[in-house]
């Protein structure tokens, strides 16, 4: 009987010890606590606005050519209509290529985002990893964008400790 109680207590103790072998952090909150990150995001927002205006201007030019063509279409010969339609199509394709070169996956804005944000991300992720290793955590859960995290005990959230470690 003593053996059974001892075994049950050991299993319960082991389960309790492993249940606390993780930490929860809110990476969004951590990033927003870093001034360099906020500055980089503001710069990216400003650039995105500027680039969007340039793209909008190109599409406005296409629309202007199209409207002029539609107004003159009836008086143009078939060859002239075809030439103008091709020119408008080419302008539209150029505008789309320009938009992709700016906002695409390998575009100017993404490259700038990598240049500005990646060093900060590396620093934050290294700080989270160092903190987790220091306290002996086996896993780190990010609560910022996890819709399946339904409950978090305040004692499990170590966001403030990571922010403090970053500021040292």
C-alpha cells in the first residue's frame, strides 16, 4: 500500500513539474516595447503610403488613357483602335509589374522590411530563447496571435520578464 501511495505521489509530482515546463509570452507586446521596432514600423508605413501613391498615379494614367480612347473610339480606324488598345494594355501591365516590384513577395517594401525588422526579430527571439533556457523552460508559447490559447494563468505569462531582459 505504501508503495502504491509513493508511486502515485511520484507520478503526480512529475506531472506537476512537467506542466510548468513552458512559458507564455506576447511577442507583439515585446516588439511594441522596443523603440527601434516602432520607428521601423513607422518608416515602413510611410514608405508603403508613398509607394501606394505612385502605384495609384500609374493606374490613374492608365484610366486617363482609357477614357480618352473611349471618347475617340468611334472616330478611329480599326488599326488605330487596335494600336491604342495595345498601348493601354501595355501601360496597365507596366503598372501591375511596378506594383508587384514594390509590394510583391520579393519587392522593394519587403526587402526594406527585412532590412529594418529582421535584426530586431533576431534580438527578440534570442532574448526569449535565453530567458527560456535560464529558467529551464522546454517550450515557449506566443499568445499574441494564437486564437486557440483559451486561458492563460497570469503566472505563466513571462512577457514582462523578457522585456526587462531585453532592456538590460
